């Protein structure tokens, strides 16, 4: 066993272990955005914000008014998978209810 890279004479049976410090990074975050249109009723937008984004009535109305006046509004900020799921939920629910409401996501810088 002469080709082993350690010396058996000084072996006390323990292993020298160096702990690796994992370099964890926060995942990229994404804003879920609602886009204004001239057809979707404001009450419907408020209901989406309450049911899909769990906003209280006051915040849902504030976001809806922002969408209405600015053309776009932030519903929330999530990891990519959650943001994509929320966008799909909004689009599916809007389509089921025959509204053209559009929803998208954008990476937070």
C-alpha cells in the first residue's frame, strides 16, 4: 500500500472535514402586471386581485385604479414559477368569463 497519499503512522482514525459554505443566491423575482383595456369591468379586476392575489378590498381597488389610470398595475412580486402560475390563472379566469384582460410578468431589476 505504498501508493496511498497519506501516512498510516499518523492516522488516528478520524477524518479531516472542511465544511463547504454554500453560496446561496436569492432567486430572481418577477412582477405580475395587469394591463388596462376598455372592456373588462373594474369590479371583475377587483375580484381577480382578491381571489388570485389575496389582496384586501382596499388594496384591490387601489391597484385597479392604478391600472385604469396608468394603463398598467403591479399585482405582486413573486418567484418565477409562482408569477407564471398567477399570470396563467388570471388569463384563464378572464377567458372563462369572456373578458380580454391581459396579464404578464416582468423581471424585477
